[in-house]
């Protein structure tokens, strides 16, 4: 009979992802209540139902854990945005649905949006390199959606596409978070329509 190995083994990929999701949901709830600085690894581990040792062994420090959770949240958001991309669809309709997916994500994880907005523009931020990378990944998806619209419709070329993608990107977080925090009576459709007004103004009638 083989003896059990001493020490913890790194979690297998499937288990790591499940653990990361538990940690993500637990940390988002706690961070939403007290902010990233006010939450300890012990509290996150306890809320997620995993040991503190598991957290440190698989994710390192609290700073590294939050960086990984930011990546995990963006992975979830990107998967939702990319799920509506279809080359045969009307690109404006596809973008409308993409923004709707972003609103659904903000509704499900409002604390992620709060963390993103509060830390992303903080200078310097503990996670500045992580934010720069993740922001670039999200902007790339928005850029591709704008380019698809421009390939099908006449657009106002005096409008900077870089500024437009940044406006839509920022609006998704701010409008989504504002709806959750201050205006819960606003519908998903109203929020999407407000953000899409920028895109519809980009298309020349």
C-alpha cells in the first residue's frame, strides 16, 4: 500500500478552476462589502470553503490571488462577449447582444465592476500590469466588433475608433454598475440602448 505524499499537491486543472470560481464568488462578495484592502485571505478562504493553505499554495499572496481573480472575472466576461460573435449576423445586432451580455455580467458580479472601476484608474495600482493586460484583451474584442460594423455600414470616419471602443468599454462598466447601485429600476434593454447610442451615431444614415 502506498503511503500518502506529505504536503499538499497542487490542484488538478479542473479542480483549480472550480476552486478559483468559489474563491472568485466569495471574494467578490467580501470585496463588495469592504473593498480589497479590507479583506483578508483567511476570510476569503473561509467564505469559499477552502483552506488558507490551499489558497497560498495555489495562488501565492493576497495580491497574487486578487490578480488571478481579476483574470478569472475577465475570462468569464470575455467568454460571454465572444459567445455572440457570428460572422453571418448583423454586426450592429451582434454588438447590441454583446453589450447585453456585459450588462448581465455586471448584474451577476457588481462587486467585480466596483473593484475594476475603483482600482483600474488608481495610480499607482498594485495590479496595474494586470489591468493593462486585461483591459487590452477586452478592448480587442470591442475593436473587432466595431470593425465588423464599419465593414458593413458607412461610418463617420472622423470619429476615432480607439476613442469609440474606449467609450463603449467604459460605458459597459459605469452604466452596468450605476444600474446596480443607484438605478435598479432601469432595464437591461434601456442600459444597452444608451450604450448603443454611440454605435448608432457612428453609422452614417
